[in-house]
């Protein structure tokens, strides 16, 4: 699993420390989120391996995404060894790219999952070339790379929190576009269900007790 933040699990080097949470309040990492999740869904105990590539990035806003990725991959493959590789971003490179490169360079596992995204236009020719080359190398080594299609769906360059359809507002929207990390011939792009939270009766339509 690719990440760029620590997660609150007992195998994390930062377990037991206090950090500034996404809502601006300080949180102490004292409860093993992964263990609680696995217990809740009657999964066997199976702590992830947290592997640092370079300096420890500590906890940041991607902690929630990281723990979700680790928990649900472990739910799908309940007896698998989950390696959560994290790297701190630099001025030039995303931490997630460095973590993914570490997994490929070390031939760490037969399956790799990344849930992060950036639209092709924002990546540019250099960024798109990097992703394609990295995933091509992974495929050559027999690694199956699974990348999320992205929260934005077919509006990959737009803000998923404000726009509901690609090209809906031509003054600010980029139109149809995809996650460049997921759009190479050498990876599997995994999509999800799109809930239109602005729809009338959204809550009663999609959710219930």
C-alpha cells in the first residue's frame, strides 16, 4: 500500500505520539485503528508492516486515506501480509511517488495498491511519463498495480467537493479528464460508485440504518 503519512496502528513508529489532526485539534495516537477495524468486522488479527522510505513524514492530512487503504485491503485479503510503505514528500517529488518507487525497486510484493490521484494535465508530460515508466517496470517484474480512478471520476482535474459533473461550469471546469496515475497501459484502474451528494433526498436514497 502506497502512502505518505503515518497511520495510527501499533506497528507505526509514531504510535503513542500526539499530533495535529485534520480538524485543527491535537490527537493522541493511542488506539490501534487497524486492530479495532479488524475486530469490528470479525477479521483475524493481522497488523500491517509500516515501512519508512527515508525520513519519517509523521502524521499529516493523508493519515485518514492511508488507514482506510490499509484496513480495506486487509479486509479483501484478510490473511495477506499488508506492507504500508510511506515516504515524505520533497520540494520536487510527491511522497507517494517515492513510496511507489521504493516498492518497485525492492520488488516488495506481487500486488501494489495506490489510492492517490492527479489529473493528466496537472502531471504534465514528465509526470505522465514517470508514472507510465514506473508501472511498466512493475508489470515487467510481475507486480499487479491497482490505482484508484479517483474521487472526481471523469472530471479528474476538477474539485470533487464543488463540481458534480465534468464541464458543468465552463468558466472554472477543465472538462472530462482522468487520473494520470491510473491511466497507463500497465496498471489496473479501479473505479467506484458516484454518490451525487447534491441530489434531492440524497440521504434517504443512499443510506439507511
